[in-house]
């Protein structure tokens, strides 16, 4: 290549670190909503993503909790429940 204009844009659902020759699909718990990402974003608390190559995160399931970067909802422990006002 003779200039950075010849470099290809990394597509949504993946990231490309400097010097990449191939895009890296976002791993479970992360996402990339737009083209040209250098890194994937962690899912926010209250959301999760269980597949790779995602463009967004899913809302946490009732009766479960999802911390930042969750790849799956985790059930509330015995003796605890979710706040129905937040479901």
C-alpha cells in the first residue's frame, strides 16, 4: 500500500487494531455498532451479549443480573430477587 487511504475500513461487529490484516470479531460481552472501530465496547451493566460479532447488546433477563461486559445473564442468588420496578 502507498497510503492509509488504501487501508480497508473494519466493519460493524468487529475491531481492527493498528497493523491488522484481518478484522477481529467482537467477543461475547462486547459489541461494535459502527464501522471503523479500533476496539469493541463492553456491554453496559444491565445488558449482555452471548454471541461474537455483535453490533449491540441484549437487555438482561428478569430474575437475573448482568454486570458490565456480561456474556450471559446470571440468576439472582437464593433469597434475592430483581427489583420489579426496574424490570
